[in-house]
C-alpha cells in the first residue's frame, strides 16, 4: 500500500489526483489548501485571471500582510505565481498574481467532489 492511500481523505485521493501530484507533492500541497482564504484566492484567480495585490485585497477582504502570507503559502507549493509589472504611469513595480496550471488542475479536481 502506498503512503498516499494510507492518509484516508475520503473521496479526495483518486487516480486523478495522483496523476497531478506524486505522494510527496500532495503532502506539501495539502496544508496550503487547508485554509478557506487560500482556497478562495485560488478560485478568484482561476475565475478572474491575473490580479494585482490591491485588487485581491479588495475582492477577498484581507489585510495586506495576511494576503501576502496566504499568497506566499500558495506560491511555495507552485499553485500560484506572480510576475512583476511596471505600469507606464509610475515608476513603481507591482506584482500580478495568477493561478498556475498545477493550481488549476488541483482546483478542478477538488471542485468536482
């Protein structure tokens, strides 16, 4: 019996999940998804496309530090990524966040259940 099947997440561990993540990756990703705010961030980025930090704060209703914490957790396991954008109207750089293909695949599987 493999390690993943021993974990007993009813209805969640399927061949479909195992096709996206190996055992080690799943054990790293699962804690990043155990928070409703992070899960909502994934859904928002999936549905609305890339968003700036301030746009996410307004839509999700989180304070800047808390939002950054959640985004960092999601980026650490490659579910979300960011790119730096320099607007033409200012000198300041901004981060635009987007869901990765891995994040989209996992979200699709989890929302099927």
